[in-house]
C-alpha cells in the first residue's frame, strides 16, 4: 500500500503559533516506533476526549491491566470534550500525530484523510474479530467509499416512541401496529379522558422544535431517509416524493385536530418530556431509552407510576414497516500514517484495538477490576464504586477509548422491565432501518449552503403543518430550494454517489 506522508492542509491562519507549540501526540511526547521498516511498537499513544474534569491517569491500575491484556504500554491523552475539536485541528496542523486519534467527519478530518494522514483500513478490518462493523455503519463512516476509522458504535435502531400503556388500557385500546391505529390512539388520548379525572386536560403527542420526530414519522409513510431514488436510479431529496407529501398532509391533520401541542415549533427541546412527566400527554416519538428518563421523572412525582410506560419502534403504512436509523456511531478512531509507518506496525495497532475491544477489554474499561470496582455473585453485578466514588476515577474516562464492536460485552446492572423492553425494540428496529444512501458523501455545496437549504424546507414544513402553506406554497418552497443551490447540490450528490460506487468495484 502506498502511503502519502503529507501533513494535512488545515488553515494555519486559524491557529496561533503559541497553540502549535503546545501540541504533541502526548503530554510526554510520542514513544514507541523509531520509524524503521519492521520495527515494533512498544507503546501506543491514544488521543481521545474526556467528559470528566479529572480523567483517568496512565498509572491507573485499570490501565495497567489493559496494558497486560494488550501487551502494549498505553499513553492516554485525554482532551476535554468542549475543546476537542480545536485540539484535533491543532494536532493535525502540527504534523505530530499520536498513533491512534479520535475524529469525526469534520472538514479538517476529511481533508486529512484525503491528504494521506490516516491509514485506509478497508481491507484490514475483516481480519479482526472485535473490529467488525455493521454494513450500514461502515457506509456511514466511509469517505470516498473507503474506511479510515473504526467507529465507536451506537445503537442503529434507537429511534422509537414512548407511550402510556395505562392510558391505552383506560381507553380500551392496544399497542398500535398501523398509522391508522396510531392516529386513533392520538385521538383517544386527546378526547376520551385517558387519565380518568373527568377533565379535558390531555392530548395525544408532544413535539418540540427538534425536527427529528417528523423525520421519523414521515418514513412510516414510505418517504426516504433524506435521499431516495427515482425511477431512473437517480438520487432525489425526500421532500420531492409523493410519500413525503402524504406524511405532510397527515401532520397537518393531527395538528388541526389538536392531537399535538400548538407550540411545537417553539417548544424548547429541554422541556420536551415535561408534558408526559406531568401527565398531560400520552406519546413522545424520540429514542427508546428516553423512556427510562421519563419514567424516573414520573416516579419522582408519583411513586405509583413505576410501570405505566411502554415502547414501540414504528407503525406500518402502505410501504410496510420501516424506521429511521441513527448514524450508528459517535466519532471514529483513526491510525496515523506518520506515527505508524509500516504495514507491520499497522497490524500491531489493529491487534491492540482488537484486544482492547474484547470482552475482557470492555469489562475493564467499563466496569473496572473485579473485587475492587465491582463484584459478581451468581451473575448479579454490584457496583462497588457507589460506596467509594474515588474508585470510579480509576476507569471512568476509559469508556471514551471503547468501540463496543461488534456489540457491548461489559457487565450491566440488572435491567428494569422498561429497560429490557427498550433494548428489545432497539434490537428489533435494526431489521427495519432504512439508511440514507447519501450520508457517506461529502458535499462541498452543502458545506457552503447547507444551513440555508435546510432552513428553506424546514420552515416550509412547519408552515404546512400549521396550515400557513398549501401544496402550491410548498411547491414554491421546493423551487426556491432548487434555485438557491439545491439543484446543483442534487447534481453533485449524484456525481459523488457514482464515484463512491465505482471505488468499491
């Protein structure tokens, strides 16, 4: 494999010389390989983020156990999450990269990939049992059709709806299976006194200014996930399809019928769950695990409400059962071509990451050391750090160097019934998720005009839902989108997609 040892073309005008002097691949400097062909890496530097003010130190007993497991000395450089993006760019500009570096699909990362700063891992990952990536996630993390980073996996099927199952019983209905069922339940929760207090004080579904519930629900009608294909195999935006418009009509209907909150377009997302916690609303379309947070809030207000919620993943329309996936990851670990110079060294680093992501590695990073940080009694997990918070510092930041591939393998406390149900729904959703075929593509036009283009359609959707825009008005918004750069964007996306498909052949 040919490697370009080129420094990335990050805009140095954005970086001060003083900042550049501060950066290094670790606080103690890079260690390990001397760069000669065939040399071995005795230690591996890993740069990742931390959410704790006092992250886990390199001399932690848990880090020492991980070193024993992987056979490598580990030099961890934790950067505060709030400043990680800036530090990432500074490190790239310095050219002094750690062996392993956390990044995301930012413009600077993509530029670094294209300048040869990171290894192309596409043809190597299949050889490592604990580095297997879901096909959808592999597409999502790819750049120009190739994989340059190992993703930190997150549930693909996380999107779901939380529902008051006690209200369902009160109105004599069952969990919805179709859009028609869903609509009928929204009406019953609004009109049939589901809480039995004799007051007209409930409604069907709460929505905030966060647009994702609309994106999730419109796919139930058969609308594509952001981009779909026309009859000629060309990529087209979701809002140009008949199925999207069908969903819009339905959204306007449930708004006119008072089945959702009138103030959804200005409702603060941080207040979104309050109506359900306060007993005002019966459904929220969000993510499955938000059910636990809602239940906690409800129980704090009324301890008897400890088993009133359920979760479902999607309801079916004319196009069957489908749901919108998440991206399936949060950042990726990439391997530097300047610090890891040979294919032999690359395989050493991949073996290190493979061991780190083994069951034993995940348990150490997430649970700590048995007998010190936790106990297992007949398979029942007990967290000892709850009694001594100081012990948690010995491993709490290590979750930021985990990838959870191909699945989570660490110990967890015993699940509640609602947590088990949420996990079941997320697992089942993976069979019905529909990926965005254009997500892996890097558009220059969108980088320049994306916010403007998104606002045109986002504003038009809201106006249509609340009745301020009809079909003709929405068509005009599409025309404005096309003439404001959207037409060029569609053309560019199709060209990028064709190139990406060719690179896989």
